[in-house]
């Protein structure tokens, strides 16, 4: 159609974007939907109103009928059914049906009537002796359904009556059966009568109780009765309530019981065994539960529910009394009795370990018992997602602690390993039973180690069980077969990909470490107890590989420890990481202890402790904080070769020295020359100790880390020639350490091997002896800080103090070998030790003055016997190694730590510390010195004078070599890692010009600050030797030229 020119026919366009018809359609649909929903809601309202009215009318009719029947019953049998005869219980009587129909537990008259019915029922049964005939008449089989129904209803009605009125009857529940005049006792005794396992209907009644949640009602009845449980005096014979629980508990499906499986969340184990302190109120029930098959049945029943057991338990009574802990306390309290039974099985021990492990690990409150041990691996987390832990009820905590005693641990461990040999292993590795036993005991003990104080349990595990040899046999087989079996199947907190060595090492290491603290040298080296030296060598390799794997290869960056929270809120991955952190600590501690034993008497190469992956790149990383290499250094420094650690140590000292030098420059620029002059000492050679003490004690920590310059004053009061560029200070340090640590001064004593340790009687010689020990600690630290080696052979047990380590019996030979032999004689004495007339006292003899000191409170009157001789031996060792010199060692350590950080010292063991302090004879290697020597003034390595010099020096005695080193460097010991690290390198410079007589008469001289020897060109070896020996033995200070 063509355009006609009429504008009225123009097409209309809606700029709204949508058709108005479409909007109207949507509104209509929405209104229709709302109307439909309103009509549906009205229909539902009407339907609900009809149902409510119907229910109300029905209930009203029932109440009316109940009232009519109640009145009728009162007219026939009396208000309290006092007119009942025995026929009323028979199958032909409607009495029970009518009474149970109108009974109302809230009606006091009905309850009293029920009590009277129960009394009459007991009376009739006592008269006839036949409870079945009373209900069924002559033939039970023909009336079985009716009788069973009536007895079920009667039993449940009694329980409802007790539960409904529990607050009024709470004082009666724990009374003996003889107290039948009170309300609760007849009701409870009828329950005992009708649930007897010998009766034909008993299992059906118990089944009915399960279905109607009667055990929950019994639980609430018991909890009400136990409100004032601590103030109650229980009957000696057992209460009626206890008798009810006993007959119910025996229904476990074993003959003559034919009970079938019921939902465990409504059963005896979940509802009754979770009542706090159950056995306190029911001691007879405890005995029955523990000694018969009941314990094994219920423990196995709960073990099958792991890890879902928590979902089957009732709500917590309170935050302080969680259901988990109540169940654990009750199970463990009876476990000792069950494990001591001759018919106790391996499966019972397995189930018990599984439940105890799960419950101990499940609840945070149970983790508060061993705060000291947990502090090793747990820190406070101040994040917003912190889990607030509530302290466990003190009495409940004590119940659990007391139950996991040494006897229980001994029984459980021995039961699991009873039929497994600790000696002979299969070529194919451990069998299934052994794997199960190792997994169960390791899972349980790992949780125990994080929960209970270790000192209570370690000794019994170490010496009265086969735990260490059994675990070693298992690990050795797995390691040799290169196949570690998974132990995580029964452990809820461990995922399936956890390494098989993780848990065994977590348990083995602390127990074996504890053994090594107690075992003596003869047992370890000669008798091979508990492991042979060959096994220990294999163990060292295994531990080294595991530690390197954890800290370097599979290192996790999550340094934040995992808090103890319920398993349901913690991933298994976090749990594995927490265990790995713990294992890395205990493996490192054990490896360090084995290294100490190897240092005492070498049985394996020191390199066996070193990891293979340490190189220059590793060392450079180790110097940087928060790197993997740095964590290895801090946690397992023994994996790193000694020379590498020395390089790291010297680099750390150099960095600190550089930092202090920069600070000193800044302070000097903003001040005056005060800093420089304040650290210049003027020392009289004949009063070196007093002058050094007075001047050095006034320096701050920063000043001690900075440069100290010394000028000596000779015996004539004249200041010696020479400017201290470092050489004079070295000489000062060597002289003062020799004077201060001299045994004649009285601060230190010598062992039989001429090793130094603090004098216990130092206070009798010096009034300010503790201040002097602080000064000597600072002095030794300054020597190490400056890299100056001093000839001070310290006793090993004293060097342990620098590492804050406690000394034990096996450290005693380094102090007093004779006392050690006497104590070992006592340890292995076969006779009656009490005849030796020894008491828990020790006599101190210092400078002729004898004092007696008690090793224990009341030790003067406590005789040493065969039972306590081990305690006596370790107390004597502790007194001599730790207590006697505690004050001196403490002050020495404070002074030492002013300059040397603990982290630096922890990198080294005691023998290595001695090398850091004094070096070794290997550092006097003349060939090494020759390789790292410079020449000046016309000398070179092939010059005839130089050739003579090295021949002469090689022929010197060790003592003269040390004197020569002191002459040219200021220190009688060479650098720890060799002369390539001497700074600056040793240099020989020609002195005296041409080889004329006047020049040849001169003595060699030195500049110790530059490690420079000025050597005239002597013409013969004899002349050179004579001049050198004269110069190095002249002791002319710095005036010789």
C-alpha cells in the first residue's frame, strides 16, 4: 500500500521498549498466583483447625474415659489399689489394662497406687516364687503376646513415673532395697524383678525400652540422683537403681539373652556409660562390667562406630563436663581390670586403644593436661578464628589422669605385643597382626604424649615393656624392605597418605631418648641394651634420612602449629602437618643424643650424621632468616658438616660486627671521640685480671661487641711499645684467659683429665665469685666473638651448660670417673643394699670443710634400698653435675650470652664447642700455613732463606710451634678451618737489608696486627733456629725489636 498523504495513518511507536499488552499480561498472572496462594492458605488453616479440634475432642474423650475408669477402679480395688489380690495380675483380669490406660505420672494418687501395686507384686512373687505364672496363669505359651504386652507397659510405666517425679525422689534413688517404705524403691525393685535375664520376656522388654528411649530416661534419673553425689554416703550392699542397671547391662545378645541389634545412640553405652563418675555411685556395677564379657562387648560396640562415635553420644552436661570425657573416664577406669583378666583378648586391647585414642584426640578440653609439653609445638594464635578452649572439670581430669597410670600402660602394651616376637622378623616384613598392634599402640601413645605429663609414663614404657625393641624391629623391617605400611586405617586424625614411619617414630624417639638418659655406659656400649651398636648405626641412618625428608625435601611452610580442636573441625592434612612438626623435633633430639654417645666413645663415623645435600648454596641460604636451610640449621644443625656450620657462625659474627661498626661510626660523628677512648684498656701485666675485670665490667653489651684496644704496662710502670691493631688485643685475651681460668685462682677446678669446670667452693675463696663468673663468661664470649682461640679445655658436662642442657648419669665420667664406677656398682649390686647403710644424703668436702646435704626432704632418715637405689644414683649424679655448680654456671652463662646468642651455640655439640673455643692440634699444620703465606721484601716461596725457615719450623716441637704462632699472630692457636682463613694471611718480610754480620745478629720481629714476621736473611739453619727459639721464648712483650 502506497502513502496517501494522510498523516493520521502514521504507525504509532511506543518508546517504552515493551508492549503495554505484555505488561498487563504479567500483572494478571501475578495477581492470579497470589489469589491461588491465599485460597490454599485458607484451606490449610481450615484443615489445621479441624485437626486440632479433632485431637482436642479425642483427648477430651480419652480423659473422660480415664476418669471414669479411675473412679471405677477406686471403687473396686481402693484408692491406692490396696484391695488387690494375685488374680488381678492374671491374663483373665482387666485390672492392669485399665490401670495402665488411665495412669498419669503427674497425678500423685496414681503414682502412689503404682507404688502399692509394685509392693503387692513383689509380695505375691515372694509367696509363690513364680513371676511368670503370676502374669500368665498355667500356660505362658498360650497367653504369651498378652502377657508380654502387659509386662512391657508396666515396666515402661514404672520408668516414666520415676522420671516424671525424679526431682522429688532424687534422695531415694541411691537407697538400698531394704528401704522399701519410700516411693522409689518398690518401682525400681519391680524393674529388677521383671527384667531378669532368666525370664522368657526379658529381651522383649529391653527391646521395648530401646524403642521408647527408656535409657535416656534412666540417664536423666541417674544424673538427678547424682546432683549431690559428693556428699552422699552410698549403701555398702548396692542401691536398687544399681541393680536395675546391672540387669539391663547384661542384655548384650549372648546366651541366655537373645536381644537383637538396637540403635546404639539410645543404648546402654551411649546413654549410661557417658554419665560422669558412674562407678563412684555404682561400685558393684563397675565390678560386674569389668570382670565379665560386658566390657569387651561394649568397647567393641563403640569401636565399630569410630570415627562417627561422637554423633551417637548425648549432649554435653556442661562445657566443663563434656560427654566425650565422661565416656573416656568411665571406660579407662575399668580398662585396667579388664586387661588383667586371663581371658582378655588381643581384639579387646585393640578396641580399647582405638576408642581411647579417638576420645583423647576428639575434644579440646582433654588437651589441657600437659601444658608444658604442648608448649614445644603449640603457640598462642591471636587471630580472629582462635578456638576458645574451656578447662576440663578438675575432678574429671583427675579421673582420666589416674586411669592412664603406669599399670594400665604396661598392661595395654604387653597385651598388644604379647604374641609378637621382638627378635625374629619375617623376610617379607611385618604381618597384619603386628601392623595392627603397632598402629594401635602408636596412635594411642602419641595422643597420650600430648596429653599427660611425660615423666609419669616414660620410665615404665622404657623399662617394663618391649615397646622400644618391638617398634625398632617393625621400622627396621620396613626400612630394609623399602616398604612402609600404612597405620592410618583406625586413626581418625590421620589420613591414608600419611607416611608409614610417621607415628612409629613419634612414639619410638621420646621413649628411646628417655632410656638413653638412664642407661649406663656398660649397658650401651658393651651389652647392647636396648639396641645393639649395629642396630644403632642403622637407626642413625634412618633418622637422618627422615629428618632431611621432613625439613628439606618435603618441608611445609605452615610454621603455625595446629591447635587442639575437635576432629570435625580440623582437616586431616593439618593434623599430619602437626605430627610432622612434632616428629622432626623428637627425631632431632634423639639424633643429637646418639651423637653425644658417639662423641664419648666412637662407634660410627661422624659423617653418618651428616646429610648429603649440604653445599655452598645451602650455606648461603642458611644465613637468611625464614628459609628452609635456616630452619634446618636451627632445628637439626647436626645434619650440616661441622666446617659448614663454622662458616655460617663466622659469617653471622662478621655481620653483627659490621653492624656494630656502622653504629659506632654514627655515634662518633654525632658525638666526640668518647666512644674510641672509652674502649681503650690500660692493663698492667702483673695485675691483668684485676685491671681487665674493673674496666671490662663497665662496658655495655654494644661496647663489648665493638673494638677494644689494649696497651700493656710493664713491671716498671712503663707503657709497652706498639700500637694495637688487633695483635696486642689477641695477646691480652690469651694472657687474661690463662690467668682467670687458672685453678690456682680458685674459680675453676680440674677433673682427673685436667678439664676445667666451676669450683663448687668458689664462694669460700672470693666474696664476689658470682660477679667474677659473669665476667669470665663475657671474656670467653669475647674471645669467640673475635675468633681468638684460647687454650681452655673445659669439661664436657660444663659445656652442656652453655647449651642449657641438663646433665645425667652418663655425663658423670667427665667429672668424676671414680664416683661413676661406684654408682654403677650400686646399680648392679645383687645383695641387700640396705645393709650398706646408705642414706639419701651426700657429703660435700671443700677445702677440708665437710658439709652434709640431703638429696631428698628427710633424706637423713631415708635408707637406700634395692627398690629406690636407681633414684639414689640419679640424685647423686644430679647433685654433682647440676645442683652443686648451678649458681656459678648460671652467672657464667649470663655473661656468655651478652655476646654469643643461644641460637649460635645450639648449632654445635659440646665437642664442637670445645673446638670453637680452643681449636685443635690439626690447626698447627705447617704445610697448610706454607700454602697460605705471602712474601715481601724480596722473599719468595723458593728463596733459600724461606726454604730453611720452613724446614726449621717443621722441626719445632708442638709447644714451640704454638709459641711461634703466638709470636707472629698474637694467638697460639691457628684458625679453626685452617690458615686460609687467617685474616690477613701470614706474611714473611725480609728484614735487615743485606746478609751482613750486623743484620744477621738481629732477632726476628713481628707485627701481630698484620700477622707479619720480619725475618733477617740468616745463612744457616742452626743460626735461624737459635734466633727464632730465642725470640719466641723471650716473652718480651711488644718491646722486642
